């Protein structure tokens, strides 16, 4: 039976900045994949291209690096010996579902509502997944501090994107479409926990990321084949090289999440990436503004509040610090 990795988990002070840095790539990937979808006139085809380029890159890395090859050798024995539930190898399907949700609802909801919905689902499920102990770090209690940090994160993200809500005031009519990105965000924490557990048994996030991309790309290729049979193909592939960077970026933050959840837990890893996502969006809107981009005071303050929420959720507060009349210092 393959032995789990003996390497120590990455501590909070080192891991949280890495999570934030990886989150910076998420809005850039969204811009690139959105541009690719526009050029192809086909959102599913853009997702297929993104996943396939990511799959090609992570396969090359896995085959070229000794650690990657060693991890690949452990995949089949780990699955065969049931070192973890076999359905964990299908974690990439959740990533494919996220792309589906993005393709079908962003145009209807707008980026702002989509972001709030995804963050809400991801934050709530981060608490749940940690409480159930599905990740490699084991069970983590749902404490007052963690709940407060999660609520602050959701509120901060809503505040940061509020200038973009514009005419999307009739939220009641959008309730059903909102459920799709909420569910996509909810499943992201499970994906991170499953990939993190697989990483422990494979000995490297490279193998877990490769398996993730295989599962996601397979689902997307099937979906695109069905779409092709029903509606035909879109435009030919564009020549600009930068339109194919979305998949490699996905390799980075999927691999980073799989590596970090053991030490940070699923909730804190997700919160760190959310903070990075907001900071990255703010930088993009300032440096390379897209049509309709709004950089207002709530955008900046909401981003700062998100970083504060991460501190609330992750600092080792003294026991009883949030109880009325509790002493300032724990024993």
C-alpha cells in the first residue's frame, strides 16, 4: 500500500501569503478565458481549450520532474488500495462544473453577482468541509471566530463589487440563476479537500493536479462534443498566444490549493484565495480596465475588509476572547 507523505504541512504564516498570491491569478484567468470565449463565440469550447492546455502542461511537468514521475507511480496503487475514497479522483469534475456555471450565468447575472454567489457558497462549504474533516488536515471546529471571519468575508466581497451591480436590482427574478454559482462555489471546497487528500497519498500536488485536469477535461470534451452535434462549431482558434494561458494558470492555483489545505485547512485556504482574487481584480481594473470596470471607494475598502476578515478567521485568538467579560489574555 502506498504510504502517505511524511513531509510537514506548510504553516499558516508561510501558507496564507502563498494562497493570496495564487488567488491573484484567478481574475486574470477569467479575463483570458472570457476573451477566448468571445473570439471562439463558444463558452464551452473556451473551457475545453483552457482545460486541455492545462492538461498538456501538467502532464509535461509530471513526466519531466522526478517528483512528478514518482507521484504518478503512486496514483493507481493508491486508488486500487483504497487509500482514500475512489471518487476523490473525480474532483476535477467540480472544476468543470464551475466553468459551466461561469459560462451560463455570468452573462445573465453579471460578474458582481456571480462573484458574491460563488464566494458565499465557497465560504459556507469551507466551514462544513473542515468540520467534517474531509481534508488532509482533519477536523477543525466551527468556532465563533471562524464564523465571524466567514461572514465578514461575504460582506466584504459584496461591498467590494457593489459598484458593479448597476441595474441588477431585481435580485428576486435572478434567484434561480444565482443557485448555480452558489452550488459551484460550494463544491470548490470539496474539490480542494479531495485534491489535498490525494496529494498526501501521491506525495506531490503535481500528480493530484494532473488527475484533476484529466477528470475535468474529459467532462468538458464530452459536453463540447454534444454541443457540436447539436449547434455546430464556433470560430476557429485564434493566433494570439496569451489566450492560451488560462489553463496553465489553473494548474498553479489548483496545485497550490492541494498543497496548502493540509496545513491551513480548506476554509482558510479558500479565504486566502478569495482575498487574492479581489486584490487581483482591483489591480486589473486599475492597470488594464475592461469595459464597464468600476474602481470606486467601496471597491478598495471592501478589498481591505476582506484582508481584515482573513486575519479574524486565522489568528490564534485567546480562548474566550469573544465572550462578554472575558479577560484580554488567555491562560
